[in-house]
């Protein structure tokens, strides 16, 4: 007997459903914190290690690009697995792949084999994909009026890992050296342990599966439809609101990644110690996750589109600040990177809720996977190009490009709001009708 048959959408009372939702949020939060710790401690060193292996910064962005390629390639596949079997199997498999990736990347860095390092980072990126998709699992059992907050709680729970991970960079370096590894490869040992913790928490405690309980996964007919990437992409562009949600996911991520990727290299070029670099990235990740509940509340209270627009404004302010940080001054790098994370948070939460609500139930999981796939591919391109732009024109140009992209996102939000529909709950009757017609 499957989990779906044990606890279907009509098998639980409202009270039981609320209790299960609270448990689900707790489990997802714990796993996301561990997964985010694995990623954040590695992000301190991935670009620096690539630069050392290659002898220069031009291709250093390839390291972050490899991670995002892994995220992109896995997003649709993990979503398909979730549609067929539930959230738990998909998330656990993602973290298992990331464990292997962290180990391979660490080995590649240690023996100075750049291609092996990149292969490991691609698998490492599967863990990032799993952590990203976990936020959608928070919405499976959530009432529509609380979708933004449900998503934001899981994002917020990542704060401990996101902020704590970079703070462990010095300890990881010491542990790595004590084991005969380099100071930059010790971070991957820590990442392996954190990914393993996330996998165990989900495997043991995410029962019953929230997607199966909600009726959104399982079953042959459902899985055949939901596993189609073509269906997901079509659903994610099926209406003005769905398209804006996709644009919000992509632009918020690309701006954040493009500037963040070269931050360690920029600070290293100005002889900033690795400990200070870790603290700046901790401030950045605090901005990404610590105020996610505020972003969720804002999204539920004032509207998804308004949340995306505010995220664009904050991203624009952040990149204006970093554009003037030509000497990597801490006075500018700390607030600039913090606001860069905060703008991403409002854009991510608002866009995720809007995408979830502006497509039909049958296409929801496929659209979520397709959205994260497109986001990751564009993010990978931004990370890869950032190294060349940095080498050719410096950190300032990267930041000004971020300003331009943020303004484009703001303009898109104003265009949608200007059409006069009610977007407070993320959808209008017109958009729902469009989504149904296009998907059907």
C-alpha cells in the first residue's frame, strides 16, 4: 500500500492536515539548514580554488557555473521523480548525489585535476537543486492564503546553515590541513557531512509524504503528465503571471550569482583574508535567508507581484553599492552583499509563490521543476561569464549589469500591475483561465 493510498487528500481532517503541515515544515527546515550549510561553506572556496588550479580568474567562474549546471540538469529530473513517488524520494536522491559530488570535488582540488573538480561540482549542484525544490514541498499542504509564508519558513530555516557555513571556513581549512589536504579543500569534507545529515533527516522523518497527501503526486496518469519538461515549460509561460514568476526567479538569481561569484576573487585581489571573505559571504547569506519570513508575510499581505518588484528595487540598490566598491572596502562590501541577498529573498519567495498559484494543479510540480531548471541554466551562464567580465573590466561592470537587470525586472512588474487585475493572492481569474486553457 502506497503513502498516497494511506493518506490521500480526503483522508485527513483539517486539524490533522494542519498538524502534518507543521511537522513537514519542521523536517524540511532542518534538512534545508543542513543542505544550505554544505553549499555555503563550499561557496567560500569554490571560485578561489578554481583560480588557483587555473592560475588566473578568467575561467574561475566555471566552478560556480558547474554547480548551477548540476542544479539545472537535476531540477526537472528530481521533480519528475517527486511527481511519480513523492517529495521524499526525490529530495533524498538529490542529497545522495551531492555527497558523492562533494567528495569528488574535494579530491579533484587536492590532486589539482581541474576537470575532475568540475565533475564533482556538477554532482554537488544536485544538492543545491534538492534544497531549492524543498521550498515547494512546504506549499503542498499549505492553505492558499499562507503559501508565501510556508515557503518563506523553509527559506528562513536555511539561515543557520547559510550563515554558519562560511563562519566555519577557517576551521574547515585547519581540519583539511591536519588531514594532509589543502586549506581550500577541507570545506568539501564538511559539505559531505552536512549533505549526509540532510539526507538522513528527510529519509527518516518526512513521512507521510506531503505531495502524496495533497494529491499532487503518484499515480500513472499523473506521473506521465508531470514528468514532461515540455509540459512544465509550457505551464511556466502559460499566462502573464506565470511568465513574470519565471522572470522573477531567473533575474533575481542571475543578478545575485553574477556579483556573488566574483566577490571572493575581488576581495582576494585586494589582499583581504579568507576569514573576512567568509564574514562578508555570511552577511550575504543572512540577507538571503534571515528575513525570508518578512518576505513571505509581505507576499501574502500585499501580493506576489509587489514582492517581486520590491526585490528588484533592493537588488538595484545593492548593485549600485557594490559598483562603487572598487577597492573591496568592507564599508561597502558588507551592506552591498547583504542587500544583494535580501533582494534575492523577496524575489525568490514572491516568484515561487506566484508560480505555484498561477498554474493548474496537474502542472504544478512540472512547472516548479522547469522554473528551477531555467533559473539554474541562466544562473550558470551568469556565473561563467562573470569571470571573463571581471578579468576584462573589473567588479564594477558586473555590478552595473546587475543594476540594468534589476530595472528590467521592476519594469516587468509595473507592466503587469498596470493591467489593473487583482494580484493580492498571486492570481486573477483571468490568469487562472489562461493557465487552464493553455495547459489543457
